[in-house]
C-alpha cells in the first residue's frame, strides 16, 4: 500500500468517525432534552447551542479532509 493510499484511508476514517460521533451526540442530546426538559430550561442559551458549535467544528474538519483528499487526488493523477 502506498503512503498516499494510507493517508486517504486515515482521512476517510477520521471523517467518518467525526460524523458518527456528531450524529450520536445529537441523538443523545435530543433524547435527553425530551426526557428532562427542566434541566435545559434553566440555561439562558437554547439546548441546541452546543450542537451548533460542534457542527461548525465538524464542518471545518470535513472541509480540511476534503481538501487533503482533493490534493492527494490531483497528485495521484500526475
């Protein structure tokens, strides 16, 4: 296996894991808010605020990963 293929595989795994963790955390938070809304009513920020922050970080991670994959693809064609 070439080094480029290893890097592509690692990038794809990291992106998949990041997306999976985000989806899992979103579902857990939604379930927790549905089960115990009184805990989240005391906060001044909406319950989904952490998801917006984590979603922004995930979007940046995905863009960075796609940039790496694009650069590797361009290099592979040469």
